[in-house]
C-alpha cells in the first residue's frame, strides 16, 4: 500500500513573515495527521527558516529546482549540496514552469535528476502535456518522452516520485477529471514497469498536480494510481492545504 503524499509548491510566493505564519498553521494542523506524508517546497531564501520551523514535526522540506553542477560560476543558481545543507530531502525537477518559462531541456533535466540522486535526495519529477498536445492526442507520447528523458533503471525507485501536471490545469482553475488523471497515471505506471519492473513500479508514488483544491482533492486521490497531490495556489492558504491533507488521509483510511 502506497502512503499518500501531499506536497505544496509555494512557487515564488511569501516573504519571511508571511511564510512563518503559513508554516506555523500547517505545523499546528498537519504535523500530526496520520497516514499522509506532507512536503512543503518554499522558495530558496526560505529553506533554512522553514526547515527550522518544521523541526520536530513529520513535515518534510523540498526545493523547487536545483542546478545540476556541484558548484561554479552560475550566477543566481543553487546546487543540490547547498539545498541538502538546508535540511531538504526532496527536489522538484522538470516543473512545467521550469520547462516552459525557463526553457529547461530534457537533457538538462536528466543531469538534474542525476545530481539529486548522487547526493542522496529524492526527486519529484514532473511531466505533463500542453492543451495543444492533449487536443492532438499526444498526451501519452509527451509524457513517455519526458519520462524517458530523465528516468532510467539506474535511478533508485525508492527516491523517485513522479508528478503528472497537465500544463493546461496549472493555475487555471481547470482540473483534469479524476478519470483523465487516472488514465495518465496508469500509463505512467505502465511505463515505470517497463523501466524498472512491476513491483518497483507499484512502489513509486504518483502525484497529480493542476488546480488541486479542497473540493476536488478527494475524488482525484481516490483513483487507484493517484497517490497524492502537488499543490500550487491552494497550498498558500493553510486552511486549504490542510483540507487537502485531510482528504489524502481519508483516502488512505478507506483504501487500507
Ligand atoms: P496550481 O495548484 O496553482 O494549479 O499549481 C499546480 C502546480 O504547478 C504545482 O506544482
């Protein structure tokens, strides 16, 4: 049985005072919820203070991206060891905003995934199609290509999470239906079974992201291959994020 995981991607939101208020409420309400792993991914300048704030709780910390090199003349970037220093256990790689706004390529993402692995952290690898690709019937092809760009049998399956985030559902208020999301998740799992093997593909948690809200979270996470959520906008409001964590807890109870 896969334990659900709810991750909050804060993107470029929150200054220190606002972040302290948000993490305080999340710790109060979410630190003791049983049966769900909770991951928060604040922007880089908040990693140290947020790690301090979650110390002693079961809440885990992640970064939103990392540079693939160990160190060097890369103005503005931070490396995996620097992120590891802050107490993070996870790094998101291949978020659609990194792919589409910052032009990160499959080749670059493969190097980032390798860097995360080399330093013993867990990767949350994001895939997802644009609306044009969906309408052209290319969803599975796109997702398969994105997976094969960076995921291979040498990547430890126990340090890999895959997040399916259809680009057309991110920040738009439009969510994939549970059925649409389940179909792609099932496809992803079948590809992971080809890359690894059936048992390991069954052990990897697959998250759905794209306008996840308290009102739709439960139906999405009740799908057999949806093991949690990668939440953007709704994770910035403690009440909403906690409600999504609660929804994940209820699916884990009913599916045991
Ligand atoms: P929204 O939940 O705001 O659609 O963002 C999803 C996302 O990109 C999480 O990584």
